[in-house]
């Protein structure tokens, strides 16, 4: 292969190579380089080969964002995804499903976590919009999403997942939180349990409130009074859930069963049950599946969401909106599934 002579300035060679560097090395015009990079017709095979060799020698990386902005009138061939916590298995599954759909449309996904911080939600959403994403999928954390109204009116496609937005009419994809929680607690009642504890996430979170309502619905349907001291909220981590569970187990009238309303809470409950060696005597049903739940002894009975389906429907809806669908906002509710594995089938006895 013929080595092209270099016309580069030594100082500029130390920086990231530009299209101008490629043009100088290949001995062609800047416009020719642009036409080769964008696969435009009318460039001779010889010039194409010279530009390609120069690109390879320089390890040049085209500015795809700038190119996309020129081709698509200001968009960047990307979508933004604002999740609660990408490290959480639920968020990770939603992200992967969205990414798979986006890939089929030739777009990339920019994602970030908000950690239940309304200000972070707002700043991250605005940052994605400033980067000219073509649409956004958002898990709303704050109590007011009206800051997105103007962007929505300007044509920004926005779909919310896991929780509905407030003060904004938009598409939303949620799980059947209330019905799923009711089914899980009813399952414990059917095993004969009456002293059933509820361990919940922050009460500011819509899903946490819905799951508590499901717990209350199941207890009311069975004409059972909610035991005093057995409903605990605002358990934001597995460590807090473990401490709370240990307190219940060490109390005068401990529960015979526990409903954990979130996967991190379930993990904390499991650690507490193991610490007191009562995992075979206290029943447990968790909302959300947890990794390796089927391999524990006993296996963990869960009310499983379908985050992959949530992500797929959200992404499909988003791309339909990006394509021009201006129909009324839609609400999609994804059913949950009770998976008995052993822990939820333990019958009541002395703790």
C-alpha cells in the first residue's frame, strides 16, 4: 500500500485529527472528504481509496452528531432515557429493551439515573433535550413534570414509564402495581397468615403508594385488621429494610409473613430472616423479582413485573410518536405474575 505524504502541522498532529487533517494527508479538498464520509455519489474510486487510507492512518473519528444535525434538521439520531437507577435490575431490564428497539431504528440511547432526586430528573431531561435527542423515555421522580410542556408542544416525543407524570398529558407505561400487590398478600392470606407485615419504599413514590393500597385491599377483602406496628414505609435501601425486619422479628408480636414491596427491600428482608435463622418459618412474598431468587432455600416467591415488556412498549410508543402520531395520550398497564417458589407457601407457626 502506498504511504501518503503528510501535510500536517506537527502541533495539530498531537490533537484529535480533523477532516481538514484527512484532506491534507489525502491531498484532496475538504468537500471531497465530506462526500466520502457521508457516502455521497460522484466521488471516483481512486479519491475514495485515498481518503479511506488517510482516515485509517489518522484513526479519524467523524463527528456523527454534527453530521446527523445537518441531515435531519437538528436531530442527533439518539433518544434520552431517564431512569431511577440504572444499577437496579428493573431499570437495567427496561434500558436493555429500549436499546434493542432503538437499535432497530438506527438510533443510540443516552441514559442516566435520577436516584429519586426531582432536581436531577429535571436537569437530566433538559440536558438531553439540549443535545437534540429525538425523543425521551422518563421515569418521573418529582411531583411536577410541567417543565416539559413547552418541549412537548414543540414536537418532542416523551413517554413515561413506571409512574405517570403529573401536570403533563403524555403516554405512560406502568405495571399493575396495586393488583399485583393485592395478589401477593392474598396469597399469604390463603396460606393462613393473619399477621402480615408490609415493608414499603418512600411514600413519595407513586408505585410505593399503589403497592401499599394493594396490601390494604387484600387485608380488607379478607376482613382482616392491619396489625399495629407491622406497616413500615420509607425503607430506601436493603440495609434499612434489614434493620426494620430485625426490629419486627425481635418484637413482642412478630409477623408470621412479610410482604416486601420492592426488590431491594426483599433482599434486606432475606438477610434479616437468615440472621435470625427463621427463613423457613416466616413466609415472604416480594414485589419484583431478584437475581438468584429461585436458587435460594426456600426459593423466594415474588410478584414479578415484566420490565422488558415495559421497555418495549415504551420504546415502540415513542418511535410511533417520533414518526408523527399525534393521537391522544395512551396509558398501558402491564400485568404482573405471581411466581410461587417456596417462601410464600410457608404456613403460619411459632416464630
